[in-house]
């Protein structure tokens, strides 16, 4: 039986509570014998700072580099507002992304039919929405040099950021997107500003070439990034996979997330290059939501985005597609039955707690798998 | 009586037809004696290319520079697909923007109650929407240097665009936004990425300082640009004026436009520095929609965005605020009475033509002003 090695980093705030539910789901899949999941815990974020004076210790980093997948909760909270900038809780995530070289950020926008009314869009436009935004995460204008503010001789200031992409950076993110589309509806939309940006011209050329030479079975369209934002608002279901750069992906993934009407329900994955020995890509999975310190410790946090993040690990790190589908169906199932944590409760529904939601998902897994 | 000097540039496609309706509206206001409007026509775009071999002649440019406001229709069409790049129809608009130094692009997103159902958002979220996006139009990553694609020694390519803003560029666009907010609901939201971009840090600092020192009566909030895109989808009516850079404005103005459900209804303005003699800002007004060559000459084009663009000229170039309000009310009035051109017709409504829509707006102006 294949064995997978997970590092669980619950983090701060509600991280611990929602990770507890993930563990039950991991154990459920382990007990079914689909694979052997070995996992260990470690501190990250504010809790790691309290213990070690750093947002992530070197020992934890070594474990993350050795793991088949890192399952990350959420970090931060008012308790650590005053800590030095380079050891603030959020620094842990940046360090993990950097050292694991996680260049591909996968942001699914899924609208569960049971929650479609929570969207600001009309139900028919978002019900059943299932698109995947693939954002380049380690290049572009957030990282390019020069990046500075200088004071000119006349006292004026001048700020510069540099949007920079090389052909290999674009090739590797394009391949991730095409590979993902192959396992979905075989359609990729590449969003760029080729009309006004040289990086958009190169992006367009490289994605076109990779598509033609290596993925002739996947349909590719190009869309101007601003038009893509409009189209997401107008008719989001027209898309399958959208691949885009760091800056545009930052915006488009948030627009897509907001369409679903339930930001607290969305998982994400960040993938790196394949490991030299296992061939598996370095990977970190985390919910899109934060550590919600205001409701931490109350047992009312919604564990679905965290559990769905483990679902992405099943699909993208472990190749357990049927199991990932099963977990997604179990989540949709409990929602269809009316179960709601406080964050997604509407009039006429009684909110349940974190553990009760976990219980229900486990029960639904039992039902769906017999 | 104050005299204003307009240059009308109908352009190509439906430009001529919709500009004809604008002329009737100008004449209506002239006949009422609110001001003396002098206007002349000229060619621009493909029609100018056909006549002079250039998208805009030097004589036309001289008139544009001397005018109190340029009213621009739309340019382009398949007829000119093969003309050289630097004399293509769109080059006229770029030349006008550059020579008139139109650094402030005003994009109102207005949702007429009568058309709210055309939005992909739920009616209650967009009905009565009235926000104004102020986009910096001549700086930022679309123009900064270096801007190039180079081939490296190893054969790889490297593309660079440069996001660059100076403090005076940010000051002047901030002042435009604060001035506009003062005549509206006195609220400005500045959208930037101060968390990851140095240009965002400088933008934040300068807008904050201008607001504090010169516009203490206007409420200022800062919002991360990606969050702003989300908020526009979630609850757009929370905003009054949004000020942002060229790139973010390109995206946010399109998202905001799409919320209204009727892209063909939206006007825009581009403003430059105040003229040395008149004190009036250089200004160009144009509909957001294009030249629609497919329906040109059929008398079915919707003239509302073009007429509303003249309404913006009344408001922003001529200071005729009551008259601008009157024209806006007249447009809303004919829509409320059910009048629809083909582009906005729904089941149960009979589409009218371009001239009939102009007739109705003139008639409504008569009714509202007596
Ligand atoms: Mg974002
Ligand atoms: Mg745009």
C-alpha cells in the first residue's frame, strides 16, 4: 500500500479546531485502506513564535521539505500584532512558499447548489459553478527588481515595481494549467494584457506554444485580463481553467471566490516542482479564509474549507481522484441536507458547531461509500 | 452668456448616427439660453484615414487643443483592418489622450432602475448604483520603461514592464478624485496594493497626505485593489468615488461597468490639466462602447451613452450641474417609460430606433423643464 507523509500545521486561531476535523477525515480514508497516511503536527505562525521566537522553525522547515504534502491551517491574530516584521506569523507562509518553491497557486471557485443563494449573482449564473484559477505565485510585479521608492533631487518621490517573467517561468505554470485541464473539461483560458504589456505578449506566445506542442487535446483561448474580470461577473460558467500571472491572478481569484458567495468555504493548493526522489510536486494546501481570532476556541468555526483543502491533496498530491471526488460529494451532501455552521447559516437553519460538521461529513462519507 | 467651444468627432460606424442625437441635445440646451455652445465637426479614425491618410490630422489636433471639450464617438471597423499600425483608427484616440495630456479617466457605473434586471447581480445590489471610478490614464505599467522582451544568452526570453509613478502624478489624480467626491457623497476609496508594491506604498502615502491637507471634508478609505474587485461584486453601492492607478483602473472600471448590466449605456470622460487661459481642464468625452460596424447605418444604435457623455461635459467641463442633472433625469425617465433600443430590449418591449430615442429624450427634457 502506498504511504504518504503529511505535515499538519494548524497554526493560530481557529486553525487547531478545523485541523482536528481534517485529522478525522484523514483517519477515515486511512482506515478504508486506500493508502497509508502518516502525519505529524508542528507549530507555525504565532504559536511557533511563542515557542521558538520564529514564525516557523528550521526543524519544521526540514519536515515541510520532506513531506509529500503540507496541510496548513491559518496564522495570525491580534496577540502578535507587535512582533518584529520578519518573525510575524504571516512570515511562515512566505518562507514555506519560497523554500518549497511553490510557483503554482490553485484557487478553485466552487458554488455548492445548496449555497447558491448566498452569492450576489443570480442563482442560475453560479449554481454548480466549478472553475479553477491557476495563478503564478513566485514571479511578476510583486517580486521583480528594481522595487523601490527613491527621492529625486527636486524632492519628488518616484516608486518603481518591475513586472518580470522569463519563458521557463511561463512554461512551467502553463504546463500545470494544461495538466489540470486535462483532468477536467479540457479548456484553458489564458488571461493577460498582451495589448499593452510586453510580459503579456511573451505570456501569450509561450502559453500558445506549450499548448500547441504538448497539449493539442486541450482547447486554449486567450482573454484580456480586464475582460476576464468582466466575464467572470457576466457569465462565470463559461470557464474551466484560467491561467494567469501573479498580479492578475491575485485579483481574478478573489473575484471568482466572491462569486460563490461563501468565501469561508474555499480551499487552495500551492504546488512546486516535482520532488527528485518521489516525483511528487512539493505542495501546500490551505483554506482561503484566515485564522478568525474572534471566534477561535468557541467550537463554531466552519471546517469545510480546511477539509476541502485535504481533498485537493488527495487529488493533486496523492492521485486519489475517486477519493477526492467522494470527499467533495460528502461536503456537498451535508450542505444539501441543510447542515450549516454559523458563518453560512441563513434564516430557518440552526447553526451547528465545528465537530458536528465534521461528524456529518464522516457520516456522509460512510453513507456514500457503502 | 458664457460661450463654450466644442469639437465633435463622430468617428466611424455608429459614431455619426449617435452624434447626430447629441447635436440635437446640445441645440436644445443652447436654445434654452443656459450658455452658448459653438461646435464644429471633424473626421477622426478610419474616416480621417480615408480622407487624409492619418487617423487624426494636424488641423484636427489643433482644433482639439483649442476646444473647451472634445466629444468623441467611436472609431474603427473591419474596413481598416489592413491599414498600417501607426495610422490605424485607434491611433487617433491615443494621440488625443497624449497631446491633450488626459491623465484622469472618469468611468461612472450607473445602474438605471429600469434596467437593473439586466445585471448578473441581484436587483437589490445594483438598483440605483452610482459610483465613479477615477483611473490614472497616462502613467503606470502600461507606459513605464524599460518595456521590452529580450532573448538571453541561453536562448530563454525575458519580458519586462515597469510600473512607475511619481509623487506629482499621484497628487494630481488624487485631487481630481477628491474634487469629484466633494460634488458627490464626499467619500473616496483609494485602491492600491500597498502590501506588495512600492508604487502602492507611495500611492497610499500621497493620497493620504493630499486628503488630510487639502480635503479634510472628504472621507478617505484605502482598500487593497484585489479586495476592491471583490467588494464591487459583493456590495458595490458601498462606494462613491474610487481612485486607482492605470492597471487596477483598467480592471476595476470594467468590473464596475459589468455590474450595471448595460455596457452600451455608459459614458466616460478623460480630463487633463487646466487650460492656461480658460482655466478649464482639457477634456474628451466618449461612450464606453465601440463603433459597432455590424449595425452601423441601420438607425438602430443606442445613442444614450453618447448623450450621457455630453452630460458629463455639461457637468465637468462647463460647470452646468443643474443641466447635467436634468439630462440624466431625462435619460432615466425615457427608460422608466419603457423605451428601449434593440441592444437593451427585453421580452415585452418594442425596440425603437436611434432617432426615436433622441426624440424621446428631447421630449422628456421639455417635460422635465416646464
Ligand atoms: Mg488576492
Ligand atoms: Mg479595461
